C-alpha cells in the first residue's frame, strides 16, 4: 500500500502535547501515521486499529521493523469491536478515515452513503467520544465538502474544533481537504489555509516545513 499525501500531512500537522502518554491511530492502514506519532513524541503507548487483514499484516511488519517497536502495537479489529473491548482512554486520537475523493452527482448525500460501507463519520465520532480522555485531542483529515457535517456530528458528542486547516493543491485550485483538531472544550477555532504546491512538484515553503522530516527525498 502506497504512502498517501493525506496521511503524511495529518501526521505532521496535528499538535502533540509534551504530556501525551497514549496515542491511538484509527484505521491505521500500514501504520504510517502511528509511526509518525512515534517519531514525533515520547508517548509510551501508541496503539493502532486496522480491520483489513492484509493492511494489518503490513502494519505489524512495519511496527516490528521500526526503531520505536517497543511503543507500537496494532490490533486487528473494527473500531466498533475495539471500543467495546478497551476500557482505557487515550490522550491523542488520530484518524485518516476512508472516503471517496471523486465528486458525486448528488454531492455530500451520496458521499455519506458510500462511506457507510467503510467507516461512516457517525461511527468514527461515536467511538472517539468514548476513547478520548477528557483533556485529549482528536485529529482527522476529510474532504473539504464534508467539514461542516463532521463538525456538526462532533458537537453532538461535545467535541468542538480547536484548529481548522483548509488544504489546497495549488494557489488557484479548489480547496479539497480539511484538517480538523477537536477537543471537549468549546472555544473559537483557529482557521488557516495550507497550499501544497506553487506548481507541479514545486512545493511551498509552508508545506516543506511541515512534512520534510518524513520524506527521504523532498
């Protein structure tokens, strides 16, 4: 499974408190974001959850071969199964959930229906609200068109956006992604915009400063 820009971006953008002791990556895939969390933090517990058997196998292999393998563990389960079994809560939860990137004829309504076959936002928010510590942080990346919907869903579980970052591929391009960071404390969110490239493979200084530590060549 290839390394995607969305995952690297989320893993680099989210803020990790120095006091963070436990991190959970929901829908870990090959473990990319959990590995970024290990690289960026001193958290002693970095758990991942992945339901797909092939991806879980790759994630376990990557964890075992990482320099932080003593802090990484991947569960083979759905997030619903994991939430029902785990009694602990996490200081930081992060997720790059599955979604379809191409536009639909009926816009967001159809996109929501398609997500139901994978990890619907309602399920993700419900589980996060149970697994996140009272002072914890939840970070995710979603299609920009779904941002208001996800923020509204989060508010039903008393989760409120603290940081919102709108992501554009190029300066004149349409905003395609939204990075969101949620807390249980309600406050006025900080909104920013991130542009990835000036032109094809001509990356902005802002983007390079954010992700360059996670690429061998950039």
